[in-house]
C-alpha cells in the first residue's frame, strides 16, 4: 500500500518550505523571504504517531496572476493537489486574511480532497489572530509557528486523522510495473516488446514519451499494468515549468504507485550519475526493482565485458547491493523473456514473510559471530526481532537502548538476514526500538 501523500499549498511567503523542512527533518526546500523561490514540487517523507506519509512542497500561488512563470507554478500545485490524499493550506497569521487567500481557498474547493488550514507565524499563543480565517469556509484554523516548532502536533493530528478516511484498494490483482530511466534508453521499445505490439511511440529523439502511459496485459495468466514513463533528465537540464518538468514529476509518481520498478540503463552510455539518482529514489520508496542494461547488442564484447559492467554497478549502487540486473536488446529481442520472470521474482521476495522463530535463530547466530557494539561503556543488548510487514520486508529489532545501535552493525544484521533468506531485488527495512518504547 502506497503511503498517503500530503500536499502543502498557499500563496507566496507564508512559510510552506520552513514547515516542509521541519517535517522532513532536514533542509530540502530552499527557504528565503522572496516570493517564487520554490518553483517545482519537492517530495519528502514524514512520520507522525506511527503514520508514515509522503509530503510535497509547492510554489506560492497567485491565482489571478496569468504570466507564464506564475501559471507554471499554479499547474505544478494543481498536479500536487490532484495526487494528494490531504492538503495543508498555509496562510499568514501576521499579515491576516487577504483576498489572495480566498482565491486559493476557491481553487482548493474544486478538488475533492480534505483540507487542513494552518495559520502560520502565530507566536505566544495569539490564538485570537486565527479567528478571521474561519471566513475561508475550510473548517478550524490551526495556529502554528513553523519557525519555532509551535502547534505542529495539533496540526499533524488533524492531518493524519484524514488518513483513516482514505479508501485504499485491497491488494490489487493487477501488478503495476513502472519502466523508468533517462531519455532515449529504450523504455518504450521494451514496453512494445513485452506487449507484443507497437503500443507506444518509439523514436531516437529523446523526450518522445511525455507522460506516464498505462498498458494492461497478461503474463502467465496474471494481470499486469506496464507504465511507460518520460525520460528523467538531471534537474538542472530541465527548464522549470516546461512540459518536460511535468512529465518527469509524473515519472516519479509512477514509481510511487508501482509494485515493481524497472530501471533501464543505456549500455552505450554506461552507468551515469542520473541512473544512480533514479535507483536511489526507487530504493528510498521501498520498491522491488530490476535493472535492465539495454542495447547490449551494440557493445563490443570480450569474455569479461559483462563482468566489468557488473563491477561498475556494484560500485555505483553500493546502497542497493541487492540489485538484480539483466542485459538485453529491445531491438533484437535478446533476453526480453527474462524481464517478467525477474519482475515476478523480486515482487515475491518483497512479499516474503519469515517466522519470528526463524528470524531469532538468524539473529542469535549473527550475535554469536559478531558482538553488538558498545558506546561510552554501555553495550547494545538485542532482545529479539520480529517482522512487522512486507513490501518492503520490515523488521523491528527490540534493544535496551536504540542510541547504542551503530549503522554498520545494522547493516551487518541486514546482510545476515539476506544471507539466510533470498531478498534479492528488494530493499529491506530494520527499525530499532528501545526498551522503553511500545513493543506491541
């Protein structure tokens, strides 16, 4: 099940990016007291009271301003709102209620999405400044100060309360596979090969595919949905607000809603920095994946060519050592038949569940082989481990004090689990909980 998506909207300079950075726990959006600094949608991850969610920051809205720059910002925000499960509408408590706030409120009323109203820049419990914002007709205004981290809890309580109202489909019988990568890597050719027909346009011109294209098909009697996406170029290569910028955002959204993501790499160009970035996004979203090296027929080979490419992948993708790779040619059809086999395998691995008894046998063996770390004279004690979920496989490790856990030991435990159980092609997640935390 995909995480709920929360969109932050409002007119310029009301503190949206400051709030976004606060929720994400790191400085992602640029914060500057100049309208128009945030132009594109920016994604991050947040968590509140056990609820994990994705959050997206948007540019400041000036609905009546029709110049190209502002019109592009408005289109970006509209996409974010349409994709969102909950919208946080930011207004400025110091400036008070302005006509532009009514314009944004009317904009939001056209979309059937729950809206939580945040009145920012309210310090020292000046709650009376929020009363006029009832006139927007969007329910209770929540007084907050994003800069001073005040009132954030009540606001997030209201946001996550709407998650329970979001109706998620049960695990669909249709498996969604997103085909992603840089422009002109051969994504559309691969889709056509898998479908057995010319379903999507193929061209040597980068950028032929402008949006995510859904194509249903059957494989081994099962229903699948292939999502062909626009090529994802480096952000600095894309003109802000251009058609391409929207297409790239749709491509990242395709990864979010997929069950399996397939990253296509151009064999002639080798593994690029952008390929690594896309792989990182797939990994962070917790998606099982298959890496396809396309145009393998165009490479001059010797007996070590594939081995050298594998070594390069291992070096560049250290953060996802679990990767699965296939060398293919969409042009000749070489190894095309392996793609769906691997996609089914990595999805099955992502949904695999280990018994608690089996997990703790793995854990005890790992501890006996390598003692847990110590810090300031205190040693980490690990009580037990259990699997909390799948897709990705998620494990909870109960310890005496979670601050004693070192990332290298956590990685060691992950490797021990992977050696015992086949989790190739899928990330796994380990959550460490201290003795004082709820163990239910």
